[in-house]
C-alpha cells in the first residue's frame, strides 16, 4: 500500500469513527420512507391516498419502522461493535441546516410565484455544500443535489398551469428532503461497510 493510499485509508477510518452513528444509514431508511409518504399524502398529488384509514396506516407503518430501526441498530452493533464517541461535534452541519431553514422560511414569507422552485434550488445548494463538508458522502449528496436542482429548474408550474411550482409547497419540500436522505442513508451504509468490512 502506497503512502497516499495509506493516508486515504487513515482519513476514511477517522471519518467513520467520527460519524459512526450517522453512518448506520439503514436503520433510518424505514422511518424516512414513512415520513416521505406522510408528507406526500398532504400534497395535491397525494390527496388520493388521504382516506379515512390513512392515519392509522401511517401510525402503524411508523411503529413498524421504529421496530425495524431497533433490529437494524442491533445488527450494526453485532456486526461492527459499539463506539463511544467524544461529545465534541462540529457545528457546521447545524449552521447549514439552520441557514437552509431560514432561507426556506424567507422564501415562504416573500411568497414568490414563479414557474421555477426557488425552494428546491435552496435545498440543492444545501446538499452540495454538505457533500463537500462530508467528503466520503459527496457522491450521494451530489446525486441528491443534482436531482433536486433539475426538479427546481424545470418550469412545472408553467407546464401544469398551476399557481407556482408544485414542489414549492412545504409538504412537497419535506417529501423531497426525506427521499433525499434515503439516498444519503444508503450511501452512508456503503461507506461504513467499505471502510470497516464485515466482522466474521
């Protein structure tokens, strides 16, 4: 192994040990899917799912998702062990999330009626910036950011003759963010497995 490869390997291991809990992505996928479906049913496109029993179905699905999270979390601990991390954490992701929420809030107050989705563009920028801050997760954040950016730039509001872009509603934004995190969660698992392998 060359010195450059050794340095890269060391950097990957440091990243995994610093973000071990976050990289257990499969544990949150079921809950993210339930969350995405919940918000989708509140959009115009998802209104047909809003039946009398949908609330019970979502609550049941949420309970199942929590149980699956526990089982998958147990599998991670059994496969890779537990890691006691330092309480010190970077405030970068927190400030990024706060900045994105503030930008979305200001856009809502301004109530721009455009054929594009300025909200989706804000989300895509946040995804790109987060990817560059968390380099091993850059492929997933780039994919999410690219998809969201394209969706935001397509003039769906004009094509469908709607009042504003259909993805600019709060419910649609939360649906897209939840689905985006599914992609990131799966890639996080890939990074964990690729770096640590699987213990026998």
